[in-house]
C-alpha cells in the first residue's frame, strides 16, 4: 500500500489522501476536496484513481467529488446511511466491509459515528496498520459534534473502537489542527512534556511533509485518550467543581469536549 498525503493549503486546513496499489497503479482518493492537486499527484505517480471514499458528508470532504468523477469516472464510496447526503454515491459501507484497491490493498471500513452519524474510517491491516480517520480523530484532538454529530457517540467510537487499535497504527486525519490541539492539551495538562516538546518541534513544520503520528503517540498527547490522567481530572475540576471524586471516563470525555468547544 502506498499512501500519499496531500496538503490542500486551504483555510479549512484539509488533508486529502491517495492510497495506491503498487502493482496495478489503481488508487483510491479520500475526501479529494482539492481535486486538482489530487489529480496532479496521481498523474505524477502514474496512478489511476478508480474510487473516491468520503469519510462523511460535510462539504469540505465531498466538494471535490463531481469534478473528480468527471475526470476519472471513479465510484464514490461512503457510509451506507449517507446516500441521501452524498450525490452519486455508488457503494454504501457498513462496519467490517472491505474496500479493495487494485490487487494488493485491502482496507476495512469502521462505522465511527460522533462527528456525524454517518462517518466511516478506513483501517489498513498492513504490517504497520494505518487509520484514515476523517474528522473523528485528529492529531492531539477529537472531531466536534456541531454539525449532525453527537458527543456520547463520539465517546463510544473512541473508547470501543479507536482505543482498541494497535499502538503502532499510523494516524491520517482529515485536517491539520495539531498546533492548536497541542495547545489545548497543554491547557488541560500543563505538565505533559511530550505535548510541549512536540509543539516546539512542529510549530513551523512543512505541511507538504507533515508529521504522521501513531496511536501510541496519541495516547500520550491527545487529551481525549487521557481520561484517567490525574492532572486532566484535577484541572477539569477547576472548571466543573461538582465533578465526582473518581469520574468515569465518559464524563471526563464529555466535559473535555464541552471545554474544547468554548476554548
Ligand atoms: Zn466534518
């Protein structure tokens, strides 16, 4: 499996992706908003885009579909419940469905509600697993739930699916928010040394070659995976004085999501 991360440089800070089969040169484009950059990248590599995967139905993820389909004839894949929201959808995905790219690439669809209720992530089971997580998981952050989502569903997705994936899994999110998110982590956990050193290192990174984290790293720097950290809980109590002595992780997650909204 060959992964090409494409930095759009737009104001939403979207990342688009191409996933290609090294044998046949067939490629799948994930959320190809910047269809021109995606098409050029495929052409430069000698790849043929045959499929488009939309992680979810928001405009900054599906906005490149029509020109991309016109240019390539690619089929559009998305969550099975997104058919009424994504024009031209050819295949609806449910949990466990397999997406094949060429001869050598197989990706598993995960049904990951929370940011919206029809959001899928793709998981590759290669030697080093990789997760294409749209707006569910970001580097050092979690998706918001303002536009058709639900915070408790997002918590379930984090705790029952993402938290159980191998630590070595590479994380490929739909946006670059890492700097802002690390600042949020440090506002919640000022003694998180990994987050502060990473913020210093990445503050002027070249997004054409953006840093790619793993779930092991996320477990250290992402507040939404650090729900039992004593510092996170103590700081949270400053904002929510009635927080119980040993709050359950779900409560901590929901309060953090709430604080992040106003942050
Ligand atoms: Zn979105």
